[in-house]
């Protein structure tokens, strides 16, 4: 019997917290991160920074 009471309490708390948030905040969706970041983390970003650094160094020497 206690588990059903806990479930009802949890659902009620979630519902009340949902209703307390402003309507604009509920409608605002978070932007999705690019698939490369989701799959590989910061590796693509670090490679792109490394590539830009290499390109800028080669342009300075020319």
C-alpha cells in the first residue's frame, strides 16, 4: 500500500511543479546539440580548432 501512496505523491508533486512554472518557460524548448557532439563529444570541436590553428600557421609562413 505504501508504494501506491508514494507514486501518487510523486505524480502530484510533478504536476504541481509543472503548473507552477510559467507558460512561456514550459513552451520554450531547448535546442538540440549537433549530432557530432552527441555522438563523439568534444573531439570534433577540438579537431576543428586544431585544423584552424594549422591553417593560420601555414598562412603566416607564406
